[in-house]
């Protein structure tokens, strides 16, 4: 099959690609990434800025350029940068933010049988959704339909949930996280760990859901799916947390990010 993955240019997306791409060697794979999720917000809290640094800037501006400058070393690393992941793709991963405009030609040129979205920062419109014959899948880092929108794991932790879920669902239209649900994975909350640790962990589990569905489609099996998020009823869309949300979160004993949760991944990118 031709499989096109739409991701965001951040650490969780890069890790998800590392978990998925090595197992798609029998397929023709293309990767496009968005530069960010939603509109740029310069008036964010210090905690959110720190999260942004560890999710994006540390790796995109420092670790990945350093890694990419030494190709012989990077190929031996346990984890690959976006550039290093080119070994699994027909072409090198490319930035694509205008996917509903002129950029739709780039998507169509990959002739995708299946499109998989993971943290992609642009809401797909119907013209793009209609391109792949097996549809568009989205891996969402939250329990749908309960937690729609961004930073779903944050909302679950803030609500006191003992388990987090990743949800794999179809993107049927331009509604946000409202398509037909296929499967879910579950992660037990560790109150000693940060929000980012939980996000990185849930995407590792969720990546297995993607691989399972790719295997089923490739074997010609019918995908068993449930009802849509809208049909399930209880649903709320969440945007980025406000300062008061983060304050409540921290009073519960959580933090958005802890450097020690990220350093093991730095080592895996840099070492064999």
C-alpha cells in the first residue's frame, strides 16, 4: 500500500514515527509534518513555554541538527530524527501546512491508499479526506469522545482519571476528533511523572493500534469499528489550558514536564 503519515514537528510525533515506520517496510511510505498545532500564541505561561522547549525546540533546534550533521553516527542511533527517518520513506519527510490549499497536490501526488494523522496541526477538509481509498485515521492522545481537542492527556490528569487512553478513529469530516472510533489503548497514570511523560508513553502504546489496523487492511480484513464520537454523546472540546488550569494541575502535584523524563530519549537519539 501507499501510506502517507501526517504528523507535527515535535518529539511525540517523531517518537511515534520511530515506533511505526520500521514495521512498514513492505509499503511505500510518505511523511508530511506541520510546523505547529493551532495558531501561534506568544502570550503563554512559563510552564507552557518550558513544555514547548522540551517538545519542540530542544530537538528541532539542537538535538536533530547535531544528529543530522553526522550521518554515520545517526544511522546507528536507537532513535532517528525526522531526517534520519527518510530511510523508511520514498522521499524525505516534508513540511506541509497548506494541505487544504495548494498543498493538497503534494498529498495527492503520494497516491495514498491510507492516510494516518498523528498530532497533525491542520484540520483536514473534505477534499483531502476523500483522497485515500481506505480513508484517514487519526491517533488521538485521549479518551474519545470524553476529551476532544488538544492536550487531552492533560485534561484527563486534571480530572483525576486513573487511566489515560489513546483513541484511533476515522476522520470522516472536518469535525474535530468526532469520527468513527476503531480502538483504544490504556495507560495507568503515574502521579510521580509529568504530563509529557504520559504523552510520550501513550503514543508508544497508540502506535501499536496503527500497526494493527495497517496489518488488517493489508490482509483485506474488514475493520471492526464502533460508533462515532458524536453518537456516544458525552463530549467536550478542549483548547490549550489557561493559566488557572495549569495552576490547578500543579496543585494536584503534577508538572507539565520534567527534564529527567526527556533525557533518556536524548540518549537514544544520540547513542547506539
